[in-house]
C-alpha cells in the first residue's frame, strides 16, 4: 500500500510539472513592415505599417533605436526623419510568467 501511494504521488508530480510547462509556452516574436518602398527600405517621414505576427505573448516592447519605445501590440505613427541611415527595430515579447523572445530587423531609410 505504501509503495502504491509513493507511485501515485510520483505520477501526480510528473503530470503536474508537464502541465505547468504547457501553461507557459515559449513565445515567438515576429513582425513585418508592410509598406516597404523596396525590400528592406523605407522612405523618410513615412509612417511605418506593422504586422505583428508574434505568438503566445502577453506584452510587447518595441524599441525603434531612436529613443522611441512602444508597448502597443501593433504601434502606429512610427517614422524615421533622418536619412540616409540604417535603423534597427527590436521587438521583445513576454509571457505573464516572464518568458521572453526577441526579434531584430535592420532597415534602410532612404531620402525622398
């Protein structure tokens, strides 16, 4: 009887741990810019249009490399005014339990 109880407790702990692992999946950070002037290039002073393709995330932090930070799921009104230059956009996503994923895209800003 004691061995049966120990076996039952072991199985309950293992199943409980497996359930917790699926309760907090690893998030995926992903986005596209949908209004490139040409692949990888945007035009100065043109508001970027984002498509957030992230999965299993509860919060978002966008860093546009120019001092602008956004916590919106899909930010709007973001544009770069200095050209020509290279800019880096970083999106970090988080789950409620603190798991994170980050994606970085480098874009070229061309003058009008």
